[in-house]
C-alpha cells in the first residue's frame, strides 16, 4: 500500500490539469531501447496523459512496439465516479505498475544483437500487427514514442541508421521483396491516425534526411489507408495534437514510380558543409605519381541531363574490396551518398562516392549503369573526381535508349569493360593530369 501511495505522489506531478475529453480509440506503442532515466520520464508523461484524457467508458491499449507484445490496457469504467484521476489510477494500478516496470527494464541500445538506434521500434511490423489483429472499425489514434529510423540486427539490409532512407521502390513491391513492401490490402491501416514522437537525438525535419524520413512514413501509411498526423520530437506538442484530434498536415509528396530497392544515404551532416564537387573549379595542376598511388580525400560523382532517367555509379577501390553502390552504400573504404543541387522535393540529385582511405587510382574500377528510364537517342553526363584539393572532370555519353535494371553491371565490373550499351567504364587515369 505504501508503495502505491508513493507511485501516486510521483505521478501527480506529471498530471496536466485540463477538462478536454478524449473519445477516440487509443493505442500506445513504446520502445524498450532507451536510457532508463529518459524512459521513466517518458512513461510518467504517458501515464499523466492517460489519467487526464481517457474518459469513462474508454480505454487505451499499450504495446511494446519493438517486440510486438501487449503491456496492458488502461481502461476506465463507464461511471461518473471514474472521472477523477485518482479513481482512474486506482482502477488501473496493475497496468501502471507494468508501465513503470517497462521503464525500469529499458535497455540502452547498441549492445550485441541489439538495434543501434535510441528508441528503436519496428514500425512497419507494429502497424501491420495492429491492422491485422485488431478490429479497428472507427477512427483510432496510434500514439508512438520511438524512433522513425528502422534498425534491427536481424535485418541490416533495411537499416535506416546513419542517414539511410528507403527509396520509393520499397513502397511498390510486396512484403516478400522488401520489409517496407505492401501487403496488397490498401485499407489495412484505414482509420489509423499515427502520432509519432521521436527521441531528440539529432534527427531534424529541416535536414534532408529528416525531410525524406517523414515523407517515407507519410507515403507508407497513406498507401495503406492511414495517415501520419503528427511527427515531432516534442511530447507536449504530440499530446496537444492528440487532444485536438489533429489531422495530417497537407503535403506535396508524390510517389516516384520505380522498383529499385535502394537504401539511400543522403549527404551526412559531418560533410554537409563541403562545397559540391560540381561547384569546384576544375584543376590544371597535375597529380604526381606518388599521389596517384596513395590518393587522399578521393571523391567521385556523376550527373546527367535526363531528369526522368536513373543512372547509377559503381566503384571498387581494389580487387579485394566490395563494390560500393546503392545496394552497398557503406564499406570500410567509403560510402555512397545522394547530393542535391536544389530542393530535395524536386529530387534534383547527383550520385557521389567518398572514400575514407587512400586509394590507388590504378586499381580503382569505376562504372556507370543506365538503370531505368527512356530517351530518344542517348544520355549526356559528366563525371568528376576530386583528389585532395584538385578536381578533374570529363563528359560522358551513354548510347542506350532505355534502362536495363542493372543487368550488365556485374559482368562489366568483372571485365573492366562495358558489356552493353547501358554500361560504361570510366578510367580515372584518363581524366586526371599526371605529373611524371
């Protein structure tokens, strides 16, 4: 009894005094991967919201949104006596205790066989779990406290950690092809109003990654009948929008038609301030043979003139290294990223590979593939390579009229010679000026 009185005293400080009634069905999803202190604060805020907002006759079902398991149901009997928060607390003391235990059992992410993201949840699986197992025949608010960056140690190919965002291709295939794929049921998430508050750990909506993360989950929900009503790192804002039954804000996101299953790495924050390779003056100063063998700060990039065509850049630093490209965007030697020359809404991007280690340019294999799109005659493009502070460039041309989905690239990289019109090998030594 003394323990419960203590809990009551602690929770009282988190109660928001308001008379706003809450009548929609409510589901709460939580992450078990948090710092304990942060998890306890979060749980107390949720309990305070439930005590204030859930009216007699209503309830809130609460889940672990990573393990897809029920924590309990916060239910208020349909009697006037239960309008008071103390009465609600007494009747729900069991689930309140479970929630406090959930916070106390929170684990900091990053350990062995754990996700690396703070607030990790399995968002696509959680939403589908709700859609497939619960009869939600009326408007339902889904309150989710967790990271929108998907990360699971058993599904590394789909990780959104370290700046990755799924391409629209994932939203145009089945679940058998992609973790983010569609179920075939365009109304699976009908009536879902998702309100997501993510940990304040660096993701910003004004950044390119933040823009595309919000865009991706908005389209994921809408293609299955739901809506992303709130996307914020501020809990008070989230709770206020829930009370107001806020609808999803208007947007101009348009699904880009493609079936390319790419995890796009947008230019990371630590190198964001660097001047674009296409804004640097071309160098007339030759590179020495020593610098060619141990080239530092190497960056390669392509751009092209067909806006509705998709070209891909491939790079293999040496015979023992893995090829860096859109499906293998990070390796020990470097990373593949998307850069923008304008608004990300217009997807005015070019492809760039940045190397972390010195590169022997004589062993570096570079290729371009015409993946998708159609043109009347050919595609004009430009390749650039930067070594330390020297930048070199050359025009290229692909004389194919349609993309090949990457059919030629494996053999082209192996032979170091183009095997079809869609593929092109670029010799960096023919582009740079070498001082003998």
